[in-house]
C-alpha cells in the first residue's frame, strides 16, 4: 500500500528534526543514543535521514536523554509556533497564491495599525 505524499510542512519538520538531532547528539553515536533512549537504532536512523517523524513519546525520550526541551528537537512543541520561522514559512508555502496575498495584506494592515498606536 503506497504511503501518502508528505506535505511541504511535513518535509520541513523532518528536515528541522534531523538537523536538531544531529546538533544535539553530536558527541554520541546513534547506537549510544539508542541505548540511552530505548529507541532502536534503525528508528533513529530514519529520524536522522528524514525518512520518518518521531512520535511524541520518542521526542520526549530523545529530549530526556539529551537533557534538552523537546522543542529543541521538534519546533512544534515550542510555546509559539510563529516564533519559529521555518514552521511559519512551511505553513505559508502551503497556501494558495491568493491566500498568501491575503496574509501579506493583513500583516501589512496590522503593522500600520500597530505603528499608529
């Protein structure tokens, strides 16, 4: 059975997670990380190679093992999704050109209103 095609947002999240994992675990091998987390090396390899997305439970296991907050691995767990430019850009890219224009027009109106306060 064929898998569904990933959206640009999902592809971008996988890229970000892989990059964050590589940075956070640079002093250990995937085998060592697997031992610390209980996550199989084959599963970890999928995260590092952007072939799969970690489950919420595995994000937490990774964060605990690396002594970091889970948002340092997966930005979707951050306090504010809009603080992460990559997430915002991925969402924006999924909009039709007409809706992108609407977002930009609204943002410009909001900025003008804010500056006039």
